[in-house]
C-alpha cells in the first residue's frame, strides 16, 4: 500500500517577516546533499510589496538559501540569487539544484518582462561550486519552466528534464541530451530542439483539460530514475486539483518510461496546504532518497516549504504494476468475445500533436514473441498518420514511440480541403508475404473519394524499426469509387495474390497476378459478402483484419453496420481454403458489439472496429478502435468461433 506521510512539523520552512526579500512567502524548496552529507536547500522567496522598475507594489521573486545537518531543521538563511541581467530582470523563481561532477547546477524560472506572459517566462541557469560565486546563463529560447539536470551523466552525456510551454497549456515534460556543457545554454541547440519537440516528450497527460510541470530533479534508484512532478487535474476547467505524481525512467535510456502513477501521491489536505498566498496547492520541488524512503519536498499553498516521506519500493510497485491480462464477458449483445479489463489499452497522448485527438483502428502482427501494433493516429486538425506500439503479453504496452512511423507523403493523401478536414493515412491492415510486410490503407485527401493505397517494407527492416524503408505508396483502387477496408491474404492461391476490399456496401475479392502496381490496373468489384436485410449486418459490411488460416478455412472477421442506429458490430465468416471466393459460413449474430463507454462515446459513437488480429495459444486477439478515439483488445477462442461457423 502506498502511503506518503507528511512531516509532523510541516511546514518546516516559513516566510521570515524580518527579511523583506522573503516576507510574503518561502516555498518550493529543492535540497541537495554534498559529500559531507550536509543539506543545502534552495527555495523561492517572495518579497513584500514595493515599487520596482516603475511598477507599483510588485512582489519580487528571488532565490533563498538555507542549510541543515539532518534535512529537516534548516538555518543560516540568505538571499542567494536575484535579478542581475535583462533576461531575469523581473524575478528568479522555483530553483532546481543538482550536483553533477564538481559543480552545482541551479536551474530557475527567469522572468524578463512584466506583465508576465509566455513571451517572457523562460529558464535560466546559475552554476557554482561554493554557493558564493556564480556563472549565469539564459537557457531556453521559448516559454519554459521547471528544468533540472540529471545528477550524473548518462552514457557520457549531460541530460536535462524540463517543462516546455508551461504558460501555453498543456505543458510538455521533455528530455534534452547534451554532448558538452556549453550546449546547455546554446541558442542554436534549443531552437533545433524545440522545432522537434515531439521527439523529446515524456507523455504523461490523461486529459486535454489537465496540466503538468516537472517537480523534483531526478532521483537515481536501483529501479530507475524516479521523477516527481506536478499533475494539475482540470487546469483548464473551473475546479483545479493540484496533485503530486511520479514516473520511473530507465537508467540507461531515460526516454523509456518503465512505469508511472495513475493518480496523485498527495493532494492538498492540511491547513498549510489549503490556506496561503495561493490556496489549495501542493507543488513538488525536490526529492531525496533517505534509506528505504523517498522524501518529497513541496510548496504548500505557495507560501511555505513542507515535506512527506514514503517507502520507495511501495512507490515502485505502484508505478510498475503490470496488470494481469484479464478478459471479461460483455453484458448483453456480445456473443463469445471477451474484452480486456485494461481497456482502453491506448489513448491519445495530448502532448503529441500528431495523435492528440485519437488513436484507433490498429493493424497487428505477431513476431519475435511480441504483438506489433500499427495504429491510426489523428491530430486536432484531423490529419491521420500511423503510430507504433508493442506488447509482450498482448495487453500491456511495453513500448510506444513518440514519433509516427508513417505519414502522408503523396498528393493523393495530402490535405486539400478544409484545413481541419479529415485527410491522411487511415485504417491499416498488414500482411506478411514473400519476406515483406504489405500495408494496405485508406488514402484520403479530404476532397476526392477515399482510395486504397499500398506500401511495403522488408520484414527485417520493420522489426529493426527502419521506418524510412517503407516503399513509395501507390493507389490500387480506381478513381471516383469509394473503396476502403483492404488487405492481402497471407498466402498465394493457385499462384495469385488475393486482395479483399470494400466497394459500395459489400466485401469484394480480387485475384491478382502481381503486387507491382504501376497505376495501370485497379481492383474490381467482385462481391462475396453482402449485407443481409434481416440480420445485424443489414446496412454495410467490410473486412476487419487479415484472414487467419485454419484447418477448416480462412477465418475472416468483418464489421457490419446495423440499422436502426448505424451501430458498428463485428462478426465472422469462413472462406474456402482453396478458393476464398466461396463463403462457407457466417455468424448469425454479432460476436462483438459496442457496450462500454469508450466504445459508445467518442468521435463516432457506437463503434467497435478491428483492423488487426493475432493468434496466441489458440486464442484470437482482436485489436480495435473504440468510438473512433481509443484502442482496445478483445479475444475469442479459435475453436469456439470455428464451431459457430461450421
């Protein structure tokens, strides 16, 4: 059980009315220990009101200092860092201090203008060896706060963690790597870094209404780097809730998230947290490992410094808890399919522009004892690209990349209509054949009718994540016809490739001699599965995932739209092994229907839409989009579904 206990003498550091520079508040303290186990605490000090640079009654933030022999009782307070240069002229806030090598690196929020705005709030740095003399540098060239260096190099490089766009919410906690120290304050470095910010983000947001900000400098543990941060729920709403959360990063590769809390460690509860200069705030600013415990230092109501202590192992267990893959039966209409109770297993990551709106409709491949998921991701301007994730157990996501692996490249998938209209690369299905993965997807430019595009990549290149090896996509369906939901059968039949696709309301099949499309031939209308007026699939049908070869035939999952309601449901068909044109059976009832909130409410309501399936231990795992917004997984016994189709 995770329990962080507040220090009984909180707050341990209060504003001192005798010092004008810290008369209003002394908060957001960050400690560091030296080689003699002496504690040095830096904190934000807020002065009394006075005229400053032509402004009446401004309260100036500077950085105070105190020290301690036990990490609790701090004395010898003094003003340590105050404005000296134009880039910090209106205040120095919220220090994070670490010792790396022989030097102390103190990052702080530097205010260069007034009134405060995203244009004049950036990060500054002071470096010292003795807390007496300092070298100062402006750091970021963009709006940022809450930055810290890791306390040691990682693989020979300096590493920093910071929060970008703090005053243009949502904030983005991200990493920066430096080959040499001078890059830390290089304008060229930061301009290039910010231009590619998606590559550096650690995605932590759960809602577009929330906000995050780095709290404490990273703490090295045997389990990984523990990073404590501020998570502000409903920041853009009417009732903000400040909480303290944590994430665990890999020791050798801090870009890799090993685990994170799914809710707050602490929220405002005590008097000093509820009442102060800014009420109802706990804001983490420092952390130390003390024996078996992690001690978190935090600001209370933007007024004083407090601390709380919790068992490190308990925190690690909470952050790294891999949920057992439990599958649950649906309540009403579902007939045979079991959902994972971890659903949705993937949701949009708000900090990443390319997938901020939706992640859904995934292809799936089983290789090297992993499920490789290629999913459709949609930005807030409704451009679709492909992302990548993988899972060793089929449910828990082990890896998820921050950059798309496939983006619109050709004219037929570039946005041509409204700037916020749908366009891009949609709904992939991937087949392995002849040592390659062939991906068929819907290409849409927002103006012309959607068409089927095809690309391929060598299996070895895909597994090595060489995404630049995707071949140039080509269209394989004719112009002027709405054609979607396509895949290639994973085996030739009588020397021919077989392509399934959907024209009009029907599933069509085409036998083709070659996959070398050059724009001189197109898929044709050869329907084999059509809507049934008296059944659940009475309006439209389309394939779901690549057919699975079984002893009884090719198992094809397909979606059907039912009226009334326009509800997307899933069923199955069995096709002849030697001649897949022959339909041997279809499920009389849907095997999978929208029931959960994440399937019934989204960008398109009442949708379960699989694009990928894999077989693991005689069970079929279906990977599907829920309500065109999130990604889930369900499974069904291979023997069970074949019995229903026999």
